[in-house]
């Protein structure tokens, strides 16, 4: 139970930590705002879990999926807005949405298995250690990305952020096909022999840029198009603003 | 509003998708184990998985190969659509009990009578 | 953290990755990364846990040890090792004796050097293992790089007589004394694992301190799921 909760907490915290670090390196937010966002995120995650029984029966028992799709789209839009305008509100919305999307899975696990005292102890220790390892990874990632920003400028970071945000839209597409909202297409390629998503490196790559070993054509097209859209918006919109000013 | 947002993708999908009618395939989760552990479904068709969680604790149906993730609430049935899939083996597991709750969807070309309608 | 320090550390790690190509050891390679320091009059109580998870099962090893400094530069420690295998049986697995030797004063040369000698005997089997090797640590501003290179010889009637090599490295950033994030690398037979972790310490009065370490190592030489989690607590008094 300890190892399961450790691995689970790591898996759910990783996408949150990566987005947080990416946004922080693009434009730094003060510690108070960061902490505020984290606390609100945890709060909203709990609220999401508590209201899940109410949301779930909506839209013919697809209410939760619709909510999750909405969160994914919100993350994409707020990350894009933050990349262009560096507005604190966009930062907060992105962080709170990503926390609600991922931490809710872990909170359901905690609440579901909190019954016995023995389980509670392992869960607590596992969560604590998972948080520690994730923090360690985050600090190292932060310094690595800061060094890259110092050396190569903002472009590589915007590329990473674009891919990371595009990956959220692919998650939305997967959820939509899960509830038969859209039709999916067949798998384009199978890279499971080279790198499975179930391995640790695969999971990190999935959390960072949305790596998929068995993507379908719709996901692939939307990933490429939304990344290009993201980067184009980051490049052209600030230019048009400076042109207007001059 | 959400349906309007994904309309551009639908145009793409219409040319490329297989919109065959889907049949129900049942999986039961009991004592943190999936029954059947391996389920056979036809290739290139949309398939409807009906998963029943007979445990008193929640479980999360997770599959990287199928790109599906859904929380299975206790004593509840959940529906997940998969496919169209090319023949092969697609593994899934319960994220809350990854050592016990494991299974696979086997996709074959032949039409098998595994559907429960 | 200066870019040049990161660059130097990356080059050093990259160079050291050539050594693991020669590393050859069976069993669980993930353990702790040793540091080449011995405090005179130190006494310590240590507990270590390693959980190794693959698709086929889980192996859990725990060890508890008691030791202390025997002179200004050497420390001797004795351990009891217990293991729970795939069948779920947990029992005493081995006894171990470890000698840590600080070779150079800290800061005197470009890096700090130490040596490590270990002797292990299996509890229920006629199997012995002797390890000897070097421990190096170098500071780069606020970061530290620690490397261990060991030569191991296994012998006995219940085990194949063979030579093995092991390589371990830890790159850590001394962010706060209680929380120092790190990346660790372990290399042995058919195993190269890397992963994040952290170490920390808390000082009580006098020489008393509590140290903790945790690490999550994933194997990169295979494409399937294979990860190890390690935890160590050390109380010095």
C-alpha cells in the first residue's frame, strides 16, 4: 500500500509539477501567489471530488468527462494567455485547473482506502514521500530550465509549454472518444517496444510533452496543429502589440 | 458549447472513422481483480465496454494502450468506448491496485460471440 | 546555480557514464551512495529499505545497522539484512560488516576521497561477498557530486564464484540542509537506473543528528516497468 500510494502520488503530482515549473520559468510569480494558487488548487480538487456524485449523472452519465474536457481546454487557453501576456490570473487558472484535473484521482484513492488505521499510516507515509520525491524532481527541473532560458532564451521553453498544452487537448480528445462524443481513428504507430508509457521514463515524457506510444490520427493531427497554433500566437501577437504601440 | 468547439475535428474524423454500431462487452471488478482478465473484441469496430465495480472501494480503470482512464465508483457500472482498433493486445490495469487488477483487450480480425447485449 | 557549474557537472556525469558500461553485478544494485566522511567519536544507528518492483513482483530488503568511529578516520558498522521475496516471506537474509575510511581531509585536494570495505555472509546459505572500492565527492558551488566505484567478489558453495563491479553516483543541490534534492545513478549487471531523490539532516544538540534519504530509481536499460524505491534513516549520537 505504501509503494502503491507513493507511485500513485508521484504519477498524479508529476503533470502538475511540470506545468507549474514551466510557467514559473517562462515568467516568475511571487511565492505568495504561487502558494495561493496551490492552496486554491487543493481546495478545488476536494470540491471536485465531493461534487462528483452530483456531476456524474448529468448529460446521460457523462457529466464528469465533460467537466474534465472543460478543464483540459481551460489549461490550454490559460497557458497560452500566460505565455503571451504573463498575467497572474492566467497562471492561477492554469495551476488550479491542472491540480483539479489530476489530484482529484489521488484524492478519490485516499478517501476510498482511508478506512483502516494500518492503511491510513501507509497512505500518509507514501503520500509524504511521493511529495518529497516530486519536490526534488521539481527543484532540479526548475534549475535545468532556468539554465536553458539563460543560455538559449525563451524559445525552447515556449516550445515545451506549447507541447505540454497541446498534450492536454489530446487528453480532452481521448475523454471525448471515451464517451463516444467523437469518433476515433485507428492507431498510427506502435512504439511500445521502444518505450512504453508504463515505464518511468515514458511517464515523465508523457507528463512533459504528452508522449503516446499508440496515438491515433485525430490525436496526432490535433497535437501538431495546436502546438503550431500556440507557438504562432506566442510569436505573432506580441509583435502586433509592439507594432501598434510604435 | 463543447460540441461546437470540436466540430472542425469531426469533419476530419468523418473521412477517416469507422462508425459501426457498438456492442456491449462486460467486465466485472471484484476483490480488486478483473473478470475476465482477457476480453476478445473485433478489430476495426467501435466497442462499448461495460465495467461493473462490485467492490466497496473505488478503482481507476487505466490503459495507456487504449488511452482510456476512468474512475469506477463502488457498486456502480461505467461505460467506456474503445476502438476502432487494429489487431493486437492492449493492456489495462486498476491504478489503485496495480499489482492485482490487470487485464488485456485482445483485438482479433475474426468476429467472436463475446458480446452481451 | 551558475551555468558553468551545471555544465561541468554534466560533463563529469557524462564521462562517468562510460564507467557503468563495465559495471557488472547481480541482485539489487540500488542501495545508498556513500560519502567519504567520518566524524571522530561518531556513533550511529541506521535503517535502510529498498523496494524493487517489476511486472513479476516485488522484492523488499531492509537492513538495520549499528556502528561507530574506531579512530579519527575509520568507522565500522555491523548490519542485519532481511528480505521479503516474491512469495511474501520475510526473514533474516544476511549479516554484513562495513568499514568506511576517510583517506584525505575534507577540502585538502580537488576532491574528497574515501574507501569502503564490506564483508557479507548469507544467513542460510554458504555464500559470501566482499566489496572494496573508492568513494569520491566534489563540490561545485552549491551542488555536490558523489561517486562510488566498487569491486565485488562473491564466493561459496551455494553461489557462483564471480567478480562484479558496481558504480553509483549522486548529484545533489544543497538547497536547504533539511531538503537537498538529488539525482542518483546506479549501475551493475544488466542494470542502469537513474532517478530523483532527496537527502536531508536535522541537527539536535551536540553531535546528535538525524539524516534521511529517499530515492526513486527507474531502470533505463529495459523498456518495461522496473523501479526501485529506497529509504534510509540514520541517527547519529
